[in-house]
């Protein structure tokens, strides 16, 4: 089982992004969940329109 990298609230923005990406990569490796750019775009458009929708995994 992979260790999820903890993220500190006081990190600078670049470090925060780096840790967020590391955590996403670790989650992908352990769970295999991902979205295509088209799926993410469609989901975000629904959220922007005020629709209450869950992320399509």
C-alpha cells in the first residue's frame, strides 16, 4: 500500500502544488482512478452551471 503524502497548510504555493500532484499520483497508482480532459471539462461545466454533480470516476 502506498503512503499518501501529507500536505501542510503553511506551504508556499509551488510546494503546495507539488504535494497536491504527488498525492494525486499516489492515489492514481493505488486506486487507478482518473478522468480524461473531456470528462473533467464536462464535469466542471456542470458545476459552473450550478448543477450538484459528483465527480465521474
